[in-house]
């Protein structure tokens, strides 16, 4: 089974692997400033992530299929896809080799009854038993929306917590 992760072009993932937030001291912190309550350093944000639940800072987000933009979602997805490399991650091999500590699904906010969506709210993450629980049903990419600055809140994605916070190169393939 495979899932898909995007990294800005010019990366070194095929040599160093896919790095989680914790494993990447050069990660863009701006996305987390407000969400973390004003934390401003990489180490502060890592501590905040770990206070949410153990392993969160070592998690890597992925989709069950490559992103497909539609006429409606092209505005918010095309630039993202054009400026990134898509990597397929062999989650079956990661699980077989004991590198997955936990896996979570973040459902579409449209699928969470009673949720009031707001700017800067934290993502919803529900634990799964294992990679066999990944849902490979087609994703409706047309509902992606940048209005709240959280385009992927409207589609399900996964957070894979990996030992050491790095998915080694042998488990990934460049797709784009």
C-alpha cells in the first residue's frame, strides 16, 4: 500500500528521506505560530506538538492518492502541486519493518458532525489500528478551499508517526 507526500522542489528526500517537523530544524515555522499559542522557535513548537499527543512532531502527513485539481479547486491546488515533488511512501513496508509508531486520520471537516470550522483551529486526528485502516476511496478534491487558509482541512489525510521522525529513502519513490 502506498500513500503520497508532497515536498517543495529542490528537496533532498531521495538522499536523506522524508523528514518530520521534529527532524527538520529548517522547517517553516510560520504555519504553527498562531496554532501553537505564539511559540516562536522550532524546539518550542516541537514541545507544543508533543503536548498535544506523543509522537505528533515525528508525524508525516500523507494522502491516500496523489492530488488531483479540478476546475473548482485549481486555484488553491495547482500552484502547490506545480511547486512540489510528489513522493509515494510504501506504508506496508514501513509497517512490516516496525517503523510506524502510530497512524492517524484527519477526516474532512465536512464529515465531522457539529464542528464549527474557524481560522487557526487545530487539526482533528483520530487514531487508526494500522495501515490496513487507510481509506483508499476516491477523494473529492473539488471541495478544497483556501478561504480559511487550510485547504487540506476539507479532504481526509493521514499522519504517520515514524520512529526517529524520518521515512528513509528506501521506502519512497519520486512520482512527479
